[in-house]
C-alpha cells in the first residue's frame, strides 16, 4: 500500500492543505493548522458488502406529504428559531463561546421536553453527573425525568443510548469532548469531532431521535471549532451575547426545516434563562434620550420587529489617521456611509475619530440601519440630540439616495406600540396607509436628513 501523504487541517474551518502554513487562507485564523491522519476512521475495517437500494417517488401517489414531525420544547423563543420545534430524526448544532449559556439553555429545554412526556438523555462530556444535577437543581429542573450520562467515547454513548430504547431527544455536550475508537487522532481534533458528530447524526437518522450537538467556538487552534461540522447537520444555531450584558440571543444560521432569519431572545438570571417576548423594550431600556449621537433604528429579525438604539461619537482626532471603531455593525458599511456623507452632503469627517456602538451588545445585520447610523453620526457631529420619539430606517445607496426597505408597515407599527410618534424613512416607501397626524417624514436623499437634523 502506498504511504499515505501527510495532510494538514485547519482546526477552525476544516480546510485541508498539503503542507503546513502559519495562517489558514480559508478563514484567516493564525496557528490553527495541524497535521492530521487522512486514513483515520476510513478503510481499515472489513470490506463492506454492496447493498442495492430502491428509489422512491418524490411525491407519493396516495395522500399528502406529512410535515416534519416536530417536538415542541414549550420555550417559545427556542421553538421560534428551530421553526416550530426540534425535528425528529434531525441533528442540530448549537454553537457559542464557552460560558455563554449553552448548557443552561439545553438543560432547560431538556427539562421542558421531559415534562411533556418525551424521553430525554443528556450526555455530558464536560461535567460530571453530579455537576449537571446541581445545575438542574438551580434551574428548577430537578423534578424532571431527564436521564444523564457522563460519557465521551462515541461507541460507549451509542451503546448507552441503545440500552435506553429510543430516546426522543438527545443532547451531546459537547462535540469537542467526543472521541471514537475508529479515529486515531487526539480528542478535539477535526477528525475526532467529525467522526463523533457523524456517528450521532447517523443515530438520529436511524432511530428518529432529535439530536442536539453542542459546540464551543474556539479561539485556540488546537481544538476544532463547531464550523467543521456545520455542513453535516440539519440546523445550526448560534448562541451569542455580550459578557457585559445579561441577555443572550439565539440566532439561526442554517435550518433545513425552517426559516434562517429568526432570533430568540433570553435574559440571564439566577434561575436560568428567561424568555424575552418583546426584545425592543429590553434594548431600549437604558436609553438616555437627551444625548446627542443616539438614534433609534426600527429593525426586523425574521418576522419580528426589533427596535434598538445606535450610538455614535464623533470627535476631533489628534491622529493623522483618525480612528474608526464599530461594535455591533459592519465596519465596511460604516466606511461607506462616511464616504456618502462626505461626498454628497458636505459633512466632513476626515479629521474626526468615529465610534459607533449598537446598544446592549446587539448586532445589526440589516442594511436598513444605514439611515439610523447616518442620523446618529450627524447628530453627534452637530452636538444636537435627535427627537426622543423618532425612529429611523432606510438603506443608503452610494449616490446618497435613501431606498425603501421591506416590512415598512411592521416596523412603524412596532414603533407606534412603543410610544414613538415620528419616523424618518425613505420617500419611496409606497403603499403606506395615510396617517392623519402626518408624523412620518419621508426623505429622498441623505442630504434631506442632514438638513433636517442640522437645521
Ligand atoms: P453555561 O450554560 O455553563 O455555559 P456554556 O455551556 O455555554 O459554557 O453557563 C455559564 C455560567 O453562567 C454558569 O456558571 C451558569 C451561569 N448562568 C447563570 O447563572 N444564569 C443563566 O441564565 C445562564 C445562561 C448562565
Ligand atoms: Mg457547557
């Protein structure tokens, strides 16, 4: 047999290289590439017999196609991001930074599911059974029938699950602790993580259980990150949040059985995560309405409107190259708005440091926030506070035009509900019902907005 060539795998994104390199070209991370045994987990074993399959019709002749059978968790924010509950026979990855609250969330979900009569097994490779039990007690989940197993070997886990005749719901916490006898690299490497995840996914498909794999986002190149199994699972959820803030957002990144633009919002407490049904109230909770440089953006997350404050600070720079620092928004997009302000509106920011922050550690992904960001920047530069009861939304094009965005009506309704009486939006926002008090201000161009703020 020819000698297998060494291969090198990035532990962050799974890219494969023929030789070692300090930086991964695929994901840009440093020191994440390690040597990997290419034959591990494949071949080696006895020759497998070929088996003939029988293709089936895409649309069955009799009856309708059933919806994916779902297991609802009773946690509305969690069901929202999964698209109505966990799907039987599917595997879901829940990723997030260590300590962000993944185990807490899943223990709460496990307890809720078991109270609804589902059989749930929580496989913990990180904590001993006693520790998991303590956590469950703190979360008020100790009275549930969740079964615990502290295992890390994949074959042992599968044997344990087999013994417990068809659990409905299995949580594996975490994939980085999994190791298989059939892969001969160290636990935590891409090969082991993939082999382990593959085995759990196969288990889900074969038995019809819903499997949730927990994956830590790793900064250290020696341990594989959750991205290396993203393509294998049916759904990917990321749990994110700022350590300085007490709420957490569960975001769908991939979902074969539901929408991918939903978020679930939770608030951390001593007794675990609490659902936040109206995130806008939370994000706007700590507003200082009289401060210059703050604008409220009426955003959308999937089907849900979310109001959030964006804060800008523009100050004369002592540096040759002024600073631009952004938290919660795309820095390339900020550069674009600064350029449009400069070229089309005569707002000179080339000698100013610009700091931009989205309140509460929230992250905005929509271009619809352009107008709110521009308003905050101009307000800070002019030193004039914006009206406290006004929301802004609209996309800014390179020509300085303000373009309409989707879901105008929903955004306005949410703003109204929260006591905002004014809105600044694109003049092209068609088919809006007439509003008697006429407090929706339409702007065609960014310069209209600048004129409005700076007088
Ligand atoms: P944990 O769920 O263990 O995080 P992960 O599994 O993502 O690493 O939570 C980390 C710590 O935060 C843990 O000590 C418990 C604490 N915590 C709370 O006290 N309340 C909460 O609502 C959450 C989510 C966590
Ligand atoms: Mg954990």
